[in-house]
């Protein structure tokens, strides 16, 4: 449903939840009160949008009409339509969303990420598996801690430990030494440790979704930015009887290519012809822009050290021999330039919920949340009594339980939240023994608290803060107004042609002068050749007396793309083909190159419009105005309006207007 209402910008407020001041009723429409704050909000907004000043009394008349239409929409049940309710709920969520996250935390994290972008760190790393369950994971963490102690004590070499224990597949090539890396290459938890561990030290064991990690920081230096390069790669053969001889043959070929390039050959054309890198050869050897840690170390070293515009000598990596042409080296962008990319990256990892978590922690204090310290034993008793944790227990027992999950205080009243409200957050099909099941349910209470507090906070903002309340009312009423207006007025010319034509016939004298010349009304047929034209005429002759729509349908079915038919109402000045066929004009070419033959399939000449469709645009607009007038008369008869003039006097007229 498209809402044709311009919603004003949200006015920022300093307090999270404001206590609404006394807000008198300025008018009552169909038994529904309109508060002074809402009226003043819309009056001021409307006045700012008016080209010509409008008096307060004039605006009151328009406001009453607006509210009467909303009342009519409610009477028609439009406010209960699922699609409209979803739309309003979506808007409500949109205007509240910025205040359900602690933006200070988000900005802190964004600046933290940018500060890391300004550095490159050289790290060594190895990784153990997470473990199959909590006990196995604890064992892996203990194992990593023991390995760290041995390394710190000098009894175990870090790289040797990586070779022996790491499940990181890159260890076969780098023996755990990653070299310089850019910020943002790895998960946030990994980055956080890599960039905060001092040079020369080894981190504590830590975990990510990928495993248990240990990092040694070898160096920390200002970031070198990124480079843009083209390259040519000749691959080493995977299998060869004499690998050294095979590599030597590749070296001879790459040296020949280098000689050609130094002689002035075009690098991109040479890359397309000879490079064996399938990803870049078709692009003239061009690689995506990259920073430290994105390429194997020998390639990265040459790329960063090579002057811009220069071509490197052939060099070797584990994959083969390369030649690089360096196109550009770009510094780290400014914070303003990098911020949106950082925010986008944050939305993809655990930082996405950091602002929400911080907000929930603040709300826990504001609403004085107290959890039930005896919840787990009470839950265990409940499960034991039922026999076991199961879908039936969740459905029949947990959903009915009045055991307190937690309490919070709202408007100086303590609210008790029973554990039954947690049912949507638990999986009844999960397999637990009774003790674990009680712990599992208890573990979901924090999620329940977060969900509940954010919902309560949203309600408090909407209900107790005028800016939000007025915005939501405006959007909701605007949606209702648009939908009821469509039904009663806007769509009528399209959905009620009989009514439209009755209006036209009743006011025909108004539309006759619109035509100052005769008009042709009918169907013109364009044929691809004489055969198609004759076939169409034959069909027409066989259906004399039948409606033109039936004739046109049959012609289309039998002749298909051999003909084109157009229904039109035009005068001699509008269409050269019709001018020739009907009004004795000169013979023009057909408007369609592939359909050179054209003739009147059916039609007549009119001196004045005979039905609404002949001047539909004019009649539709007038018909809508007519329906609007009838509707307004109906609204004022149907719904009572009471205006409290004493309250209205409190409204200050906008500068440039005056009341009567």
C-alpha cells in the first residue's frame, strides 16, 4: 500500500522517556478526542508548507474534514486491514529503531575499528579446534594455555608448535607466520586480540567461531594503505619428473616475457596472451585493490616496494613466476570516507548487537530489573514433577506456570513477569536431562528481558513523548485517509464507469464545446501485406452485426502478428492516417514500417463527445470533485463534531495569518 503522505522529520529529544504535560482536548470527532498537542503539531507543519498564509479558522475547517475522513475509514474497517497494520507497525519500528541502540557504543566501536586501520601488525598464529561440547572446548582451551606456557618459558618454539598442532590449513605454507595484516581481515574477536597485544608478546588463548587461537605479535607499524597492480603469472607444473628442470623452463619463459615488456610491449595485452592466472588474465592482469595480508608474502613485498608505474623483474612464489606492474598506491582513507564501510562491516559480526546490548543494560537499571534467584531450582522441581523436558511440558506446563522469571518497575509500579512468557524463546524438542533443561530455560531469561524491556521502552516513547506520538498518529491517519479516499474518490473513474458516464450525460453540455472540430472514433487496422488485409476484411464480413470487440478478437486469434489494431478518438490534426482515411487528407505512409496497409475496421465521425470515455480525462477530474462534495456532505451528517473553542484559543496563530 503506497502512502501519499509526506512525513516530517523526527524532532530529536533529549530525555529517553518524557512525562507528557497536561494536554487538553481541542475537538471531539465521532466520539474520538483530538488533543491540543496533535492539532498544534499538524497546524504548524501545514503552515510551513503553505505558499499563501491560512487563517487558523480556515485550517480548523480543513482539519475537521481530514479527521472526518479518518473516522469514515475506521467505520469501514480499514484500520483493521492486515496489510495496513503491518505498514504502520513497520513505520513505528522505523522511528523507534535509532533509540533502541546505544549510538555512543556504535561510534566508539567505529572509531576503534578506524584506529586499527591506521596500523599494520605482523603476527604469528596457530589454532586448535573448538571442541564437540562444552567439556571438550574447556579441554582445548586448557591445552592451548599449556602450549602457551611452554612457548613463553622458551621450551617450545612458536612456529614448531604451529606446525605440529595448528588446524589452520595455511600453516603448511607459512608455518604460522602470517606477516603483516590489515585491520578487518579476520573476525572482530581475532582483530581485537591481534591489534591490542603488545609487540613481542603472546596473547592469552581466545576463541572465535572457527577455533581456539593463540597470537604472537612480531611488529606493529603505520599502515601502508593499499596498492593496485597488474600481474603476469606463469604457473609451476603440479607434477613433473624433474621439478627443478620444470621450474627452470618456466623461468626461461618468464624472462622472455619480461624482455618483451622492457622493449615496450603493452602490459595488458601481454597479460591477456600469456598470463596463466585465470582470474585476472582476461582483465589484462589487473587485480583487485589489496592491502597487507591479502597476498602471499613474496608477492606482497614486491607490490608494496615497487615504485608506482614501474614493472618488476620476474620473481618466484609458491605458485610460479610473476611480473608486476604497479598502477597506484593509496593511503588509508579519512574516517569520514571509511565510516560507512566500517558500519557495514560491524553489521555483519558481533558488533551489530553491541549498541542493543548496551541499551538493554541501561534499561535494566532504569526499569530496576530483578531476576528470580531461585528460578533454576523452581524450574527443576516443575520439570521433575512432570517427568521430563519435552514439547508437551513446554506446551502444557511451562506455558501455564506462574513462577516469576523477573520483575521490573514501570511508572512506580512493580511488574511481575511469569516464566510462561518465555515459551516462544525455548525449543521444546531439544534433548536435555532435567537438570540441564532447567539451566537451559533459565539461560533464555536474559533474552526475554531484552525483548520485553525494548518493547516497554518503545511503548513509553510513543505514549509519553509528543513528537513520537504525533508522528505515529500522522502516519496512521494519513494511511487511512489515502485508502478511504481511493475507495470513495480517486479510483471511482476506473472502477465505476457507469457512474462516470451517468455524470457525463447529465453534464454533457459542459463537454461538447471541448471539440471544435469533428473527431473520428473507431478502430484502425494495420496489415503486413494485402493477404493479411483481405483476410481481416473477410473475417469482418462474416461477422456483420457482431460487436467490434468480438471481431477484433477473432482477427487477432487468426492473424496474430500479421496485423495491428488501434482503438482511437482523434481529430484530423492528431493522426495523419485517420486524416487520410476519414477527412480526405493526403496519403501518408503507415505509422508502422512493417504494416504498410491500413484501413478503418469500424468507426464513425462525431461532432461532439457521446460518452465519458471520449473525454475521459476531463470528466474523471470533474467526477472526482463531484464525489468529494457528496462525500463531505455525507460525513458532516453522519459523524458528530464538537470543537472546544476555549481550548482552540490557546493555539497561537502562525505569523502571516490571523483568525477571524
